[in-house]
């Protein structure tokens, strides 16, 4: 696994670099946002570990810029800013996971491995595309379109939509999403799911008919055409 660490605390960054190398990984390090952005843009990394409070270019702006360039490398945000609002801002900026400081390296390693596995997992003999009404998701090209108009999704949004479309017509609960989209086997008690569902709905439903992404009160969410589902 090839990892890029972007951390302005030199001692912390070098510690992480050494720890990941001891696990057999290739690790690059940048001490500010501009250098980190340039390396992330030009390098082929499996995972980026990004601090939020960086000199020259802050972590969230760095992530947004990468996503605007359609660079989909998974990003784990590592930050002392650990309140719910902070985590939501990080996810909205395009982060795939968020780990507040202080942290245990064993947990960080596990989360990084999950992100890398998800990115590199080969497409199996499972269905490679899904369609509900005029919404189409292609797993091979990583493309989503509606009425043949391409819709740009962040990696987490794509994974969320894929899971919902795979279970089209069925209620998908919060627990199911936490376990299958976020790989959490516990409820972190945040509104991260609501944030992502709301953002996904604005992209796939706004300006299109019929509405497809529904909230089922007290149950969860569902992708389907029509019905009495609450939006």
C-alpha cells in the first residue's frame, strides 16, 4: 500500500511515516498543504492521510481541490478538531473517513486498510450496473447518469448510491448503511448518514422526475419509483 501523509507537525508526521513503514507500506510525507496537494495530484496513492490545520493550504481546501480535479483517492482526515460539526465539514469537503486526535495507531491502521481495500477490490461476478427508472450506475466506469446527463459523485456518495440501488425497492436501515458503506459495526452517534443522503438526493433528484431517493420515517431510506415514501 502506498500512503501519503500530509501533516504540519513534523514529529507527528515522521512518527506516522515510520509506523506505517514498519507495517511494510510505502509512505511519502508532506509538511504543508501546497506540497501535499502537488504530491497527491501527481502521485498514485492508495490512501491520503490529511491533517485539517495545514499551512499554505488548509486540509479541507486541499481535499475539495482534489475532488474538483476528479481525483478519487480515499482520504482519511486526521485532526484535533473532533466535534460533530467538524467531522461533518470534513465529510462534506470530500473526506472518506475522519479520525479525531488523539488516536490509537492500531485504529488508524485499520481504517486506512479498509479504505485501501475498498479502492483496490476487484469487480467480482456481481452485477456491474444498476438502473432505477432513468438513473443508471455503472460500477466498471464508476459513472452515474440520469436522463443520460452525467452526475459527479464523491467516492462515498457513489458507494452509498450503489448500495441503495443494489437494494432498490427495499428499506435500507441506518445500521445497514453504517456496516456496508462506512464499515462501522457501531453507531458513532453522528448525522453523517443524513448529511450524505441529503447531498446525494440533491444530486440525483434535483431537476429530475420522478423523485427516486426517499426517506421512510422511522425505518431508513429507499430507492424506488413512486409510492408514498416520505421525502
